[in-house]
C-alpha cells in the first residue's frame, strides 16, 4: 500500500471514530438535557439571582420547647493549639431544618435517605401574609393552592410548596414563636391543603415559621399525615418574600447523618 493511500485510510478511520464519538456525545447530552428538562422545568427559567432561605442560628434562636437548639464548646483555641475548633451539641429540629418522614413515623425514611432528585426542585410560594397579619395561627388552605394553580398552572411534579406568612420579619422578636402570654402562635398548613398537595405530586412543603402545623395545633395533623407518606418538610425558612410565586428553583442542603430524623439545612433559591 502506498504512503498516500495509508494516510488517506487513517484519516477516514479517524473521521469515522470522531463522528461516532461526537454523535454519541450529542445523544448523551440530549438525553441529559431532556431528562433535566422533564424532571425540573423550573431550572431553565432562572435568571441567576440567588436568595438565601436559611436563618443563621445560635443558642438564642427560638425553639419549640424553649431549650437552646445549639450549644458551642471550644475544643481547640488559637492559643495554645494553633487553630480554632468548636464542639457542637445540636438538636436536629432547630434553626432552618428538615423534617424527614422518620420524625413522625416509626421505620420511615431517614434524612440521609431522602431522594437527591427531590433536593433540587421547582419552588412554588403561597403567600398568606395578609391573612397571617390578622390571625397568627392562619393556615394554608386548599383555596390558596387552587388560586396558585389558576394563576401559574399545575404544581410541578417533585415541587417544594412553601408558605410565605411574612414571619421572616418577626425574627428576633418573641412574636415569631408565641403570643405575649407564652402561647405558641404561628401560621402553618392545614391537613386539607397538604392532602391536596399530595395528590399533585409535590415532594416537600416548607414554612417560614416554627412548624408545619400552626402554633395552636393540638394534633399535629400535617406532621402525622404528610411525613408518614414518604414526603418531607422544611421549617424555619427565611426570605420567602424575596422569591417569586413561581419559576424559582430551590436547592435543599439536607444533612446526611445516618438514621437521622431531620436536621439543620442550608436552603437557597435560584430565581
């Protein structure tokens, strides 16, 4: 075989392989893009702004039982150890945090087992702040969900549906947790609303208050129905008033300690 013929043959072989690989890469890219598009349509709508939905917290952050949710103990100091290190004692359900199914259902899913595909999700925000200003135990009702759907379309599968009650503005004041007499009082979801959301395929709910149930709840009906169904909740969200009702994507930095019932989380929204 002549040298020129050999070179031409090698070129044809290389071009053929290049076409094969580029075609395969294009197919994979198209498949990934299609999968992301179908699974998380809200991702493509974001313009790049980021809203922090997480409160920083310390031992003064309000908790359900009034006990400090986090304690710091200096384990190492710059002098004499050359570096600084805290030992932290943390209750799982303090600050901005996750409620895993295991929190209210024996043998249910723990926080480390939450499906990762549900930790990046379309965010739907239901604004009940006007009603909550009049009633500190106001609830998200089915009518709020129906109004959202009428305005924005169907709740996306796997969505996180969050309640904006305006409670972020109360942080640092005792009224975030209770009435002047110490009675717990804050907005939450009604069971009728979360039953409806379960039918839509939503994967999680979130509140900007201390609990998924309102402060005056005597039976924790939402906790005892939503969580045992295999879905999860987020409590103590911040800045939901800075997020549009539709079109944002929530990033849920859930903790991953094995067998946990929940725990403090870093939550952000891309808008």
